[in-house]
């Protein structure tokens, strides 16, 4: 049987007459093409509901979106931070914490990568440019379907085992980045300017986050392998059920 992969949704509060759930079809297709069965997880805030929802899936894909409220990792708001809807944050952070607790296989993309780090107790850099860290353009919104810069993959990392150790061309649309690593996480890849572009849980090897958008680059084998890893790990049944 195909493993069920839960996918969190985004929220459209501006472009519709009524609020609605939204999801780019690339996420859905990437899971299907990797051999998984995608199941959308709607917004909820009750933590028991979130636990039950996660218990019903074999793996989790945390999607991209806006910015996490810096109060959630103990920092003041930066002027460039555009906080995601509260409804989304009330789902994403508890969902990620439960996934980490139960060792549910999880792949975080862009905001999802950041959610993983914050859920594990880490911090974020709220604006790469303002922090004088980014010497290459990271927020390339018009080039999101092609590789615009390389990331250097850490030798011996889980990520290197999935996509190979060679530099990987990626698309990036972010201005946040991981700061201090959350508990159990380590850096898996950096951009050539040192910006953290991927993280992974070194203890369970069931959680991986990437700052780019591989779902938009699935024509390239190495990016497809990220979704194949998620589906294969979910199929192996690595959840602890704690």
C-alpha cells in the first residue's frame, strides 16, 4: 500500500472574498509521483486534534509560506518580517513538534524548514540581507522554477546520502534562514555565502528541512529524490508512537 503523506495547507486571506485553504499543486504531484498518497491537513488548533491527525498519516510534508512570529523563538519583530496568519502558525508548530516527538518522517520546505528548526527550539535569522550574511540573492521570486545558485552539502550528512555529495543547484525565494540549531538538528547544506540552506535531525534521521523549493524542480532527479526519501522512509514505518 502507498504510504499516506500529510500535507499542511496555506491560507488565503487577501485574494478571496472568503478565507480559503490553498496549496500549490507541485507539492501534491511530487508526493504522488514519488509513490505516496497525499492527504491534506486542514487548519486546527486543538493539540489533541493535531495528534490524531498526525497519527493518521505515515509521513509529513511541511510546505512553504510566510514568516514565523519571532516571539515564538524569543526575538523581537524585524521590520522585514511578514508574519504568516495566526491560524497557520497554530497548526504548523504543534504539528512539527508532534512529528519530531513521534519520529514521523518529515520533509520541511522553505517555511517548513524554518518551522522544524523553531519546533526543535532553534532560532531564525529574520532577514539575511539585513544581517549582512547574504552575498548572493536568496529571494529570487521570478526565478523560482530554475536553479539560481548552488548549495554545498555537508560531507557525511543524511542529505548527501539522499541527493549525492556534489554541489546542488537550487531555487530560493526566502529572506529568513535557520540561525541556532534546534535540539537534535545539524546543518546539512549551506549556500556559498554561508547561509544555512538545509538542516536534518542527526538523532532520528527522520526529519529533513530544505530552504529551497524542490517541488518546483522535480524535472531534476536529485530534487525528486527528496520526495522519494520521504515516501520510502514513511513506508518503512519509522514512527515510534510515543
